C-alpha cells in the first residue's frame, strides 16, 4: 500500500507540473517497509564483512593473470591477456597504429597468427580507418578486439564465430 501511495504522489507531482521525474522522486525512500513484528533473536550478532578493496585497473596485470597465451586457461584469462596486449601495442605506437601492429603484438605473446583475422587499415576511399578490428579464434570461441583511433581506446570481448567459422564479418586479411 505504501508503494502505491508514493506512486500516486509522484503522478500528481508530475501532473501538477514543473518538477520532472528527478525532482519528484528526490528524497523518496522506496525500500521495503520493515516487518510488522519480528521475534527477538537469541542468536549472537554477526558483524558485516569488511568492504572489498578496489579491483586493479584493467590494464594492470593481476596476480593470476597470464603473461603468455595458454589454450588450456579459461577464456576470461586469455581475454584479459588479449586486451592488455592490444592496449600496450596501441599505447606504444600512438596515432600510427595499424592492424598488423596489433596482431604482431598478439603473436609475440603466443596467440597463433593462423587463427587471427584483421580489418583493413584504410577505408575504400583510401582514408585511415577510424577503427581497427582484430580477432583470434581460440577453440570454439573468438576473442575480438577493437581499437578506436579517435580516443585510442581498446575494447575486447569473447564471441561465437559466425556461421562460416570466421570471427570477423566482411573482407579482412588473414594474419600469417
């Protein structure tokens, strides 16, 4: 009943005008109401666990992270290595990054060149491509990375291969 009442108040405030949803909801407590009667507990109280420490940044290796590709490692561990390697390659070459720069870095840490694909460095209009894509087929999965030239960012993900068995769609170069 309490939530229904608050919902009605919000609708009225929005209808009366000027508040907007943010202003109408500001300061409202939507947490569930406490139970009407709670039996006293004779169990000893347990203190809350200490807060978790912040996770390390994505580009810094963690204690259990891989230094070289390991086909028997979990996909997430190889994805972490894949992304860290792309980030390092992109940082060291700045604006002159090419797909080969990225795939060469991946090969250097043990990914198989024969399992890679890369996008073109230039568009069909002979301009520098705004993004570069690289992929590595690892078993039944694909590790796919994207470099965005405008901000130098790298994103990476695990995906299923497309119906042809390739990891990337369109015309790409196979890496040797």
